[in-house]
C-alpha cells in the first residue's frame, strides 16, 4: 500500500510569505507533483501545522489547494493550528468524544491512528490522560493487528535542542498507552510532523520517521536552544510504502531538478588476469 505524508505546510492568508518563501506556491507545486507521479496512492496525510497562525482565511486557502489533489487526503492538527478554525474548514474531519482531532483509518495494511498532541497557547505538545485513554482503547481494539501512528510532536528528544524544548511536555500518558505494544510487533511505525527535517530511527523498539516541511526547514544544529535555527533547504514530502514485512519511507524533494538524463552507469573495472 502506498500512502503519502505532507507536513508543516504553514499556509498564510492573502499570498503572504514566511522567511521570503511562499507557502501556497510550495504546496501547489507539491500537489502538482503528487498528481503527476503518485496518483496511485491510497491517500495523503497532512501531519499538522497546516497553517502558520490558525486563521480562517489560511484554512480556506489551504482547502482550495488540497481539493486539487487527485488522491483523498486527511488532515491532522499541529501547534500552529486552531482546532475550531480547522474543523470549520474541514468539518468532515473526525474527532474523539472529548473534541480532540483524533481518529482511526482502517486500511488493507492495518489501522492508522491520527493523534492530537496540541496544547493551545504553547508550541510544545501535550497528550493528556483523556487522549491517551482513547489511544489505549483503539490499540486494544486492534489486538495484534498492525498499527501505524501519526502524531505531530515526537514524545521523546530527537537530539535538536531547539525542537526538544517544544516536544510533548509530559510524554508519560502516551508512553503508558503504547507500553508493551511493540513486543507484539503490532505498532509498526510512528510518523511525526513538527520537526522540519528528515529524521528516522527507533524508540522503544518502534520505528519512527519525520520529514522536511514544504516551507522552511530546521537546521541540523545540536547546540542552539533558542531561537529555532531555520534554513531554506529544499522542501519534501514522504512516499510511504507499507508491506506486511516492511515499511519504507522515501523523502521526495519535489522541487529538485538535478536529475541527470541519459546518463549511463560506468562499466565496472576490469579484473586483472591471473
């Protein structure tokens, strides 16, 4: 199964820019690239920070662009988003009984869980016991079946101090909800937004990955705490291939035009005669 992940689109109103970059133009190029090359994907997940300031106009601009996708899409919330404005623009988006933007997607590859890690008024995340109880219930329903989790904030440090100070404030409810699940091999992967970089690895035996934004990126800086060091490295989206025995995440730098056409691989060096 092929799915796509687009993250941290940071749409603004009225053609505004961020650090000299036009988020709408970047997203339009992303949508065009997906339509041209990955129209066979089952769906696309937009993993938070859909807008930069959570304004209704920015969500309207976002929806106008996303409605041009040739594949279905699902939105989730990030720390730059506003729940009420997001749900007004995308009223079909499910939420849990507490009003959090959390929902399950059933697919041929298994259950995908979309989580809400937002705490209004802060760029750090939160995953309270109420949200964690919902997650625990959904995991219990899945039994030993494969589960894939999408969440905006990582629940653990990723080694970048500027981003680690804006992770989950209290990760324990999330940790408790997933504790022991990896031993049954059913939580196959966690996909993050928020990071604005390609980062991957494993945590408590669970594979994870994060992707670059479609706008600006966060520098690979292991020293700076504040402010967040930003760069104009190329934007990208993720092409995710899920099979029963593996999950592959390809980072697609969709504005890159450096492909070498017509080049052939060099012949291997000849072996000396014995």
